[in-house]
């Protein structure tokens, strides 16, 4: 890093708080309270000039009052502790833009800035374009001198973009930002899925894969000193023409995230130099899995659950979360009853019981190498049922229903027949 006559600008990047989150009917309020108390301390420890939250502040568009109260209390305390701190909060895909923007008129814009959606300005000839002037925010150091610029781009819905695309938007933002910044560092933001980012199966994959395309890292260019992203819950860096980083969520939002290393990112900007440090976030509640990896037969799982020992003095909101995965080869009508009985009176919060089907190799052997035209549909159905259910043939009523379906299929008129 180049030597400077003044200290570097210190920006703390955090994301995906999901205030108001509930996991399997278990509230996460105590964990959010612990994280935000820790973050307040880190603002002092790191001597932060800027706090940047890159989206998904809330878990749902209409969060509970307790979640909004928690955010406002945090902002008030952060401003009290560090009067020169600038906080910038972006809207994410989980957030309501109106809800994010709601408190803006009541707060000092020099202290807290909200960008719930992409601001636009009308054109004289009709229509509108992104309001780049509003998006560009000067970032003051502790002496009040502008030390960097921030291009605050929140999650962009199709209605926000209009006729633009993300490619044209970010090209325009980078050009305007670089011109405004001059020789000062430019920080770009976004709440989106960039290709190469690791996606959480339970928390994000249903959103990302369900129609949302991953954007190429080439969306950004070397005019940015740092690209601060939100949306993916694992803290990670994406390879690209400049530093592109997801801060990640403050703690696991599902059992599939239990091995994530959650952190805040401390970014120090000085001239053309940049220094990134991830500070691990203490995990207030353990996330456990039985078995620790994969699945195990019911008897093995029950024995392991019965052997678990926990601190009985923990309050309910600090008790560990637990996911149980059982491998089954057929019907296990008493599976849930046995799991719950093994956990009875134990201070642990069960999130879900996963049944992982284990197919028996011999059940499919009769189909291996068979000629397709020689296969009988009823035989294929019986073999697949056996593979799914521990070698058991389909019940009589199920077999009759399948036979009836075959008759209907074979006697149905072909398309175009009179």
C-alpha cells in the first residue's frame, strides 16, 4: 500500500442480515442481537468511517415490528458511538424498497443513506433514466474530507431497469463514478448472483436457480477499487478484473450453511492501494448435524441422538440447532417418533428430519442391459418401486392403478386423429 499523509478510509462491508428470520419455527432474534452488539464494537475497534450493508437487511418484504425496531436501534447507537460514521444500506431481493427507504426523511443524509431501489429521474421528452447523481455518494474520512466515492446500486428488479440491462447500467455507473471520483478510489455495489459464487442449497438455490441468471464478473471493470456484493451467504471473493467480494450473512440461515466461515470485511482504501481483512463473526448458537456428514441408518442415528449431552442452563434462544439425516431403504413408519423420543427433554432445537433414500443395487439389476423394446412397463414399474422401497413390490391397489393408467395411455387417440 502506498504511504499516505493521512490515514486510509476504513469501510466495513456486511450483508444479508435477514432481520426477522425464522428457521423451522425458531426465531433468530437473540442471534441478531448478539451480532449487532458485536458489530457496534467492531465499528470502534476498526475505527470505521463507513458501514456498508449490501442488501437483504430484512428476511421478508413485510418484516415484523421487532425487526424494524432492531435496525433503527442499531443505527441510533452506531451514530451515537461514532458521530462521523456514514452508514449506507441497500435493498436486496428479500427487501421491500419502500420499507428500506421509509426512515430516510427522518434521518440525516450525511449520517445514513438508504437505497431501497434504483433511483430514476424523468426525461423532458418522457420516460426516465437511472439517476446516477443520486447513486454516487462521497465517502468522508474521519476528518470530513472526501477520500473515496461509492456507487450505491441496490438489487435491480425489471421495473427498476426499464429498457436498460445490468450490463448497460453498470457501464454507465462505472463511467460516471470514475469521472466523479477523479483519482480517488471508487467502490461499486450490487445485490445479485455473479457466476462463480457458491450458492447455499436451502437458502439461495431456490431463488437463484428459479429463473435468475448469474451475471458474469465482467459486469465490473478495473475502474472500481472494490466491488461490494450481497445475496450469496458464503463470504467469498470472485475472480475478476478488480476485487469482487461477497461479505456473506452474519450466521447460518440454514443447516446447509453450518460450515460457512461468517465474517465482516474490513476494507481500507488509501490512494490506489486497498487492503482487505475478513474478521470472523462469533457464532452465538451452534449448528449441529447427526450424523456429522451424510446419512446413517435409523438405529445408528437414534443411538447417537441419545448420547448427545448439552448445557441445560442455556436459555431456549441459545440452544443448539440440530438437523437429522436418516438413510432408509423402505418405509420407516416410526422414524419421526423414534427421533423425537431420542431428543425428548434435551435442550436442542430440531430444524428438520431428512429421509435419504438408499436404493438396493439388486433391485435394479434385472433392468441392467435389457433391450428397451423388450421391457414390459409393469415390470419396470415394479423394479423401480422395489429399488425405492427396500425390495418390496408395489401393493395390489397401486399395481392395479398403474395397470389402469397403462390402459388409458395405450387406448388414447394420437394427436391429429379424428
